[in-house]
C-alpha cells in the first residue's frame, strides 16, 4: 500500500469510527454495490455526446458486475436515455406513417418469448389491446436490431425476442398525462399477462420520455449488442447507466 493509499485508509477509518460512535454508521450494513452513474447535458439539450459518454462511463464500472465462466455473460448492464425523437420518427416512417412534429410519441421496449411464436403473438395482442383500450393508436412494431456475436453462450441461450411498440398520442394529451397513462397501461399489461400465464413477457420501459436498453451482458457489450446506441441520430440530454443485476 502506498503512502497516499495508507493516508486515505486511515482517514476513512477515522470517519467511520466517528460515525459509528454517533449512531450514524453500522459496519454490518456494508455490502457490495451496483455500478451506477449519470451523464447530463448542462443546458438540457439532447446531444449525441451525452450518449457516447454514457456508454463509455458504463464500460468504466464493469468491475461492479459479475462475469460467468464463459467470460462473456454478465449479470446485467444497461443504459437509460431520453427517447431520441429524430431517430424514432424515422422508424415510424418505415411503418408507413408520418409522425406529427407537434405530437408526442411513446416507445415500449418489450422482451418477448423468443422460441414460442404462439406466446409471442399472445403478448403482442395483450399489449396492443391495452394501448387501444386507453384511447391511443399504434404506429406499429419494430424488431430491435441486435448483434448476438458479442454475447456469451449462457446469455444467448436465455436471450428474449426484443421488439419495440411505437405509440401515437392520438388523444392529444399533455406529456404528464401521457406518461401517467402509459404507466397504467403497463400495469394492466402485466396483470393480463400473469392471468394468461405468459411468464416471459417483460416490459423494460414504456414511456413518452425515456427508453431503456439492457440485458444479461457485460457493460462493454451493451452498445455492441444494440446498434441503435451507435446511431448518430441517437441523442439524449441524459444517460443513466447501471452495471449489475438487476438492471
């Protein structure tokens, strides 16, 4: 241990002793922690650099997660960003619709059963039914492009089918109302999926504000697995990153 390290360790020990003496710290509460952090744009404007920095920062906390014996399967990593509107407008156009510039959109990041196609269709029907029930309309579904070559054997074996549902604010409500009702939609979906005994349906995010890209992988694999994150149109004013189960 260097002199600097020793000085730091001594200082930390003194701080903890003082905190313990005053009832503010209990050593038995110490345990391993996730790697989590935040990158933000100080002017509040979305930029490509924020996403890039978030990806790099996520890689820097790789040591907070576990690695399987195959050396490529992790215990969870992901990144949470603003919905990149320009990027998703282009995805909506690919469904044959023209998004209205003054109208909010929402995106659901959905994990579906990968090998049971009947269950996949059941899940899509449940989701679509609840979205329409709340009075919103659906632009369509998007298959999220992924690069499975970077995954470990175990991660690939348990990999879900990853799709996005693109939702239109057909009711013309404000952002707060839209976000609140999307939460209600999500809970209804989860309840109906449980009743239908579809255990492999998982909604990573359903929002008009933000979206989450994640998986059972290493921090360094997130952007490699999800090419969306490498797209120049993918911009955000913030990036919250997390390494370690459960992301």
